[in-house]
C-alpha cells in the first residue's frame, strides 16, 4: 500500500450534536391518549334475561379509536364473563354451601384440637442443646466401673415349634433372667473417656443386635444400661452418666416405634395423624408383646426407664394409652429411695412426655410436686453418710440436681399461664426459699413474668441460705430475665442497687465477672452513661488486680457488645471516663483487634452524619491504629481487606466542613498511621483529591493566592503518596486522576508532573497481574488505561520547553518499546486509538476543555506548523498499522485478526479522516475490502455501517461520501 497523506476532516461539534437530537413533535391532548387507562365495567346478568345474555360498558370515550386488544374479545372481557358466571352459579350452590358449613366447623374444631396437642414449638429449648453443656460441666477424675453384656445362646429367639402360651412366657422370663444370672462382665478402673467409649460401644451393640433380628438381646442391653443409673458411687459424674445412658434408651425407643410403624405401613404408609383403628392386628400384638416383656423386668428402675423409652408406642394400642400411663409411671417413681436418682428419673419421664404429649401438663406438675417432697430426703442420714463417704460438700451435691430440676421446670413453664409462677413462688417460700429451686424457677419461666415480680424475687433471694447456693448465681438468673423484659419503671433503680450490692462483694474474679456481665445489659437498657460508667469502673477495679482480666476475655467482650448495642452515639460513648481504660484490659492482640473491629462495625453502621468531634476522632484513630498495627507478614489477605474496609469507613465519616486545611492535616496524620494497608492509602489519596475539587467548587474556579497554594499542597500530598503503593495499576490510575484534578485547579506544572510520572511508569507494567488471587493478562487493563490517558491529553497544554505534543510522543514511544504479548495486536490498537485524539487536536474548537485552562487550541491557534506535526504523526501511526496488517496477511491463522483490525482502522478513517483526499478515500475502500476478504466481518455491522455512510452522504458537507459508498461492496466467506 502506498504512503498516505493524512488530513483530518473539519468538525462542527455543536452542529453534529444538534443533528443527533430527536425531532420534537407536537401532541394534542384530548379525550384520548395512548397512555390513558381503559376502565372496564363488570358485566352482570340481568334478572329475567335469557340464559347467556350479557351486557358490558366501557368508560372509554366513544370517539376513541378501537383498542386492538378489546376488539379480539367480541365486546366482552374474560374477567366480566367470569364475574357473570359466578353470579349465575351462586344461587344453585347456596344449598350445598349451607350444608357444608357444619362439616367445615367440625373440621376447624378438629384442627384446633390438633393444634393444642401438637409438638412443642421452636421457642422450646430442646434437650440436645443441654446435653453438651451437662457433659462438659459434670466431670470427674475418679475411676468408674461398668457391667458389659456378654450374651448367651439362650438369648436367641424361641423356635417356631414352641407355640404354647406358657412356653412363650417361660422362655421370655428365662431370657430376661439370663442377664441377672451372670451373663455380664464388670470393667473396673475406667476413666471418664473410657466410660463414655464403653457406653457408645453398647449403643452400637444395641443397633447391631436389632439389625440382626436379636430383639431380646437388644432389650437386655437396654435393661443393663438402665441398671447403671442406680449406681451413685461416683456421684459427681451422675448427670453426665444420665445423659450418656438415656441416649441408648432414646435409640431403643426409636427402633421399637419405627419397627411397629413399618408393620402398619403395609401396603400403604401410615399417616402421621393415625388413630388406633388404622393399626393392624399384627402391629398391635407386637406392641403388646414389647410391653409384656418390659412388665416382666423385676427391678423397678430399669422397668421404669425402658417403659418410658417406648411410651410413644401406646399410640398403637389405645387412644388414651399415654394419658393413662404417665400418671402410673409418675407414681412408680416414688418407690425410688435415692433422691438424686429419683430426680433424674422424673426428668427423663418429663422429657419423653414433652415429646409425645406436651399437652398433658398434669403429669408434669405432679412430677415436680413429688420432687419438692423428695427435697426433705436430702438432709436424711443415708444421703449425708453417702456425701461423707465420697467427700462431697452439700453445695456441690445440690448443684447435681440443677439439670434435672431445670429441665422439669422448663417443661412445666412452657407456655404456662402467669398464675403458675405465683404458685411456684409460694411453694418455694414453704420450702424455706431453697436456692437451687428458686434459681430453676427464675430461669424456667418467661422473662416477662419474672421481671414483673423482680422485687419479690429479690426479697426471696435475701432470705435464702447462701451456704447451699451462692446468691450471686441467683442474682445472675434474675439479671437474665430483667435484661430481656422490663420490670416496673419505679423499681428499676432499686433492683439495680440491690443486685449490685451483692455482685460487688463477690470475691472470685471469675464469679464476679460472670454475674456483672449479665447486669451490664440491664444497666445499659434502662440507665444513662453515668450508671454505665460506674459499672465499668467497678469491673476494672475487680479485674485489674493480678491481671484477672486475662482469664475473662469472653465475658469482657460480651460487656463491650452489650454497651454497643444500646449506645450508638459515640460522643456519649467516648465521654465515659472508664470506657477507654476498660478497653486497655484487652491485652491479648487477637482479642484486642476483635474488640476494636466490633466497635468499628457499630460506628460505621450507626454513624449517619460525618463528624469532626475531637473526642470521637482521637478515640477512633486509636482504635483504627490498633487494628492496623496487628497486620504483619502472616496476616491473610482477606483479613487485611476486612480491616482496611473498616478503617476506610471511618475516614469517609471524617469531615471538618470548610476547614479544608484541618482536613488535609488529618489525612497527613492518617497516612503516617495506616501506611501498611494499601487500600487505605488509596482512599486517602481519593479523599485529598476530593478535597481539592471541593475547594474549587467553593471558590467557583477562581482561586485566591491562599486556595491556590492549598490545592498545590493537595497535589503534593498525592504525588508523594502514590509511589508508596505496590499495585502498579493503582499507581497509574491515581497518577492520571490526580493529574486531572490538578488540571481542574489550574495547577499546570503539577498536572504535567503527574502525567509524566504515569508515562514513565508504563514500562514497569508486568505482562500478568493478580486479580482476586488469580493471574490474569494485564493487556486489557493497560489498554483501558491508555485510552483514558489519551482522552485526557486533548486538554493538556504543551509545555513551552518540551516541544510540540511531547506527552503524546512520549506515550507512543513508551508503547513502541513495551514488550507486548506474543501474537498480540495491542500495540497497533493503541495507534488506532491515538488517531482520533490527533484528529481532535487539529480542530479549531476542541470537543471539551477545562475552564480557565488554555489548551493547545488556544496556544497554537490553528498554526499550520502545529497541524503539520499532527498530520506527520498520524501518517506515521497509519504506516505502522498498515505494516502490521501486511504481516498478518502472511499467516493464514491471523486472517480473522487482520479483518478486525482493518475494519477498526476503516472506522477511524470514516469518522475522523478527510475522505475528499483520493488517496485516503482509496485506503478506506482497501481497508473495507480487506476486512471482508475472508468473510469474518459480521454482516449486520457491515450493513449498518453502509446505512450510516449513506445517511452522512446526504449532508451538504459530506456529499463526497456518495462516491466512496458506491465502491464499498459486501462480501461473504465462500
């Protein structure tokens, strides 16, 4: 291809803009408008009219043109037809509807009854949540023993030939007696973990025996485990033993129930709400057989536990079976002599009862009242001798009852009416305000009920004997209720004072902070910062000696969270004298950072207005610095990003109004404080650039000597800070942005320095960068930056000492020397992108400009030498692109790239070149043909391009395009 003489076509941007605007059309507003809604009136059947006759009306004007949608409906719309049909059918259906009312009422009544008997809701804390807590709390270092079932040949099922009933009974009794006659092995000196492992082995043995159809062996395992619950030789471990063994009982009960359910589900599944009539005879007989086997167990305790485990199976036998069995089992528990064993047996019965019949509260209440009567046994000689023998103090012994009593009371108090609490309080008083019982009552009933009687409970707590159960634990339980529900307003201060008198006297730091943490929420909820500050001072006083706070970080963190929940005004929060000293107790780095993070999250969430309060700023800077200083070489990127976002949120909320110098001083201080977090440094640069633009807005672009010096100081801040960033694309984009800000503020030398720094940085751009942890080619990011940079260069005036277009030439030289990807067209695409810039620079009036900044259009004033330089540079770039196109033509695999690049250059020539020049016009035609030569150009784009050229050719100053468009031919790939 021959050498091209480039010449940009003259542009009148204002005229082009006017031509692109849509033509305005006058609209006459009358009765009809296309957006006016059409209202349709329901069609109703007239009395006396023949069947099917309807009438309809519309609110639309009669003069309105017909609606195409309505015309398809033959004058009626579907909604009106349905309305008419329903009106017609109503009389005929009235009789059937009235006869169905009774059925519907009956159905609703049954559903109401089912709702009353439904299982407990999600507001009931399940046993599974208490299980882990009990196992962790009740431990022992004593050695334990266990009897393991060894099995025997007589454990197998009887042969089919033994059909006589007496033979069955005798065989059944022999099988059950086998366990008691020595088919077991005692394991001694087991640790707590070994004991738990052995129990788990028994659980697995139960499942294996059941799976292998050895049902009697499975029953024997359950009986043996139940017997273990009568052993209180290591009494401190009893609650945990209860948890482990009742897991086996639950497994057994589930297996039996599922077995009988399966027998009833043949041929079709049994519904959940089945009745006794739905159960077949075989399933009933099997169920009765299980109850007969259990009834033949000699010892009371295993018989009680095993029957309770399959209590749910009564549904298969009798509608009222569960209702009749629960009182009987409750009465049987009275025969257990050991009060601790009896208490946990009652707890298990309540647990099963709540699962199968939560509505039967009478049995639960009777269980509890029996338990109260058994409390007198605690002081009996047998119990006292046992405690002496095991060297267990009475207070420790009483805590063993806590899980059982708490569970029984939770079952009783679930959705119970308020008068029941009054009754419980009276019974507690009759028992001398037993502390353990009182504690369970306060924790079981709804907080609203307890809070309303907080003063009464305080009086009862005062009368308790502290030797059995510490009073601070009772106040802790009361504090949980009054923190969730509001006591009477007139009593709140008295409640706090009475509680804190007891709390502050607790000597053990751990016990103290456990109780104080609970009452902090009540204080924050109902009182001002003065009372909260007093509480914080008391906590510091108790936890500072001997660095006791190091063992109480979770509780201290909870105190901070509760304060932040109720205090969102940080000027109030930081004005508390003891708040920051309280934070100083968090000496462990990870905990301190976590606390600072929680404070920052609340600040960002609730601080709506920007602040300049020095109290808030100093405190928040201290907190942010703590987070920043925790960052080291081992810190994960996600952690850095999380901390940086919180600090950025704080920086964005700092505003000194019109005191711009103070704002800049804050940014200088923040830069020194947060230098290890790059995203924070980027935010600070953005903040300073925004500050410079705000100054320009306030001054309306007319800077005084003082404001001019200030915006130059802002530019200096950015220029100094940007090189400290490690991300090269962050540096490039910020150099460009800061240069644009400097230009907008008439700081030409600063803008020149920013842009030159960006150009000099280009050779350092790597060929691949990390994006969200993955390596990606940097080419696309670099091209985006260069295009933005070229758009800025249009308004940048040339430096008087560096010659014409020195920044453009410098950029192109850097691009020429840059090492691009192999088989990449990126470099020539930059050359193609530079041509529109050069064409725009040659216009008499530029497309855009910056107020009070003289661009090259003013500096050169259309000087022919300047235009000649532009044309020479354009011709050089076009020559480079054409040479590259020739090189692509030598390789068949590059034909698609060649076509795309040729079409791109054709578009530039069409938009910016003066095609009245024959050589330039011929080059455009050649590029068009080259782009379509191999058929890779998209036909739709080509057609629209031709239409655009024809449209342009209709204009007076573009008529020369008519000849050009006739030479452009669409070609397809053959």
